[in-house]
């Protein structure tokens, strides 16, 4: 009898249930009644606290299109994974203890960057771990695509599309703030898909005068509205020069709810235009996965089950050149896939006249 555990960790996103379903279906097809699958509740917290339950085959039916995660999720920041937090519990030792208590042959982990750091640590501690990359930010190193990304692109693009009609009607400048603290993939793709005039991402520090000049240029050509897609992690050219601690302190002292409101205020003062800010926020992570993400999550789940069959532990399933491959966790953990300044998408945006703030 084989025993495996599955957990989802970090922020939720579309496609988690599709991936869980795929792993389970592939395992049942391979091992039949000789496989036991334990659902670990609320991410690594469940593995620490021993909160899990034996799942049945019917538990994985009807969840392909379901948003969120049937297992629940939580955040266990990697920086705190070895800290006791006033509670005399070694989190890593507790996870290892519960893994062994269950007699697991493998732990399947679905998560983003922080999740993969902990997964790699558990792998280094001797546990058999296989991971699947999920995040709407598409910023996990080693894979061309993560599931959840294109569903979020669809939602963010829809918001930007709808803002266009109001912006046109009222001759206003509109800013739509897109999720993405450190990587601008989501903002770049949604901005390009919706025809945004200005796209600001964390990787390209913006100059407010460049942004204002683009708005004024559009006005002179008779275009009395402008749409800005702004990543929540966008930084100004001046901020980009600061040390990490200085930057953090400056942002903590910022009087605006977010950088988009600061940009809106600066544009308003320099141009006299009315500027409105829309923040779709967690809408971008919610709801059913788009067909692409359902397919990608299914491919990843089937590939993860195949790695288990072949006993190829310590790997993440990844998409490279449209093929699903295995990437060692040690190559993934601690790395962030940011938008290269010279990538094809950036070049395409510039070639059609999109202002990137620099």
C-alpha cells in the first residue's frame, strides 16, 4: 500500500483543485486500491499540527472548475519556519514527525515561491517531496508558466476593458492597480491584452514626468483619456536607488493607500486631469480557472503522479517550451522569475507605442 499526502500552501489561485484532482486521478489509475491519499488541511500548518484526513476517490470529483482549494490554505513564511514564535514547537521537526507518523511515501505540495523554499527544506531533511507551481504572478523560477496566471490575466484584462468605456465617456485618466509586488508579468500581459496606454511594472522604475508627458501627448492628438495598468509593486526611479531598509521605511510612511494613489495624485497635480483609481485586488485570484489553467493544472498533476511512480523525488513539475519537465527543487527555491527588461513582450509593447514609464 502506497501512502501520499497533498497540501496547498500560500495564497489561493485558480486551478488548485484542478491540479489536486489530476494528481489523485492519475494515482488511482496507476495504483487502484493500493494507494491512500491524505488531504493535509490548511497548508504547512496542517502538516505541523497533524490536521489531515484520508480522502476517498469521490472527494476528487466535480472540482475541475471549482475555484479556491478544497484542502484550505495558509501562509507559513519561510523566514519564520525555524522560529518558535513563543511556542516551543520546532515546525520542521513537527512536519517530519507527522509525515513519518502517517507513513507517507511522498508529499505533493502545490504552492508559490515561499512554499517552494519550505518544500526544498523538507526535501533536504530527507522527505520525499514533489511540487506543482501555482501563482497568479507567474514568477516561479524554472517554469515558463504557472497555473492561475492566465485566469488572473483574464480577470485583470476584463477590468481594464470595462474601464475603457468609462474613461472614454468622461475623458478621464484611469489607473487600474494589478497584483504583483515583485514581478510584473500579470500587469504586463493584462495591460497589453487590454490596450493600456501606460504599463508600470516593478522591473522598470518609472519617471512620473515620462508618464505625464505621455498623457499630454495623447491629449494633443485628440485622445482625451488614458488608461494605466500599474503593478502594486511599481517603484519610481528615485525609490529604485534606495537601499532595501530605506525603501521599506519610505513606503511605510507613504500617506497613500498604495502606489497607484500616489501616481494618481502626482498626475492630477501636474496635468489638472481628473484621475481615478480602481483596485480589483483579490478578484484576480478568485473564481473558476480558465480553460488554459485547467489544462495546465491537469498536465502538471499527471506529470507529478508520474514522478512519484518513477520515484523521482525532490523535483518540481514545470512547463518549458510547452513540454512538462522535472526541475530539481534546489534550482527553484529562493529564486524569483522577474520580467527581463529585454524580453520579447517588453519589446513588443514598446514597438506598438506603449509607455513603460522610463
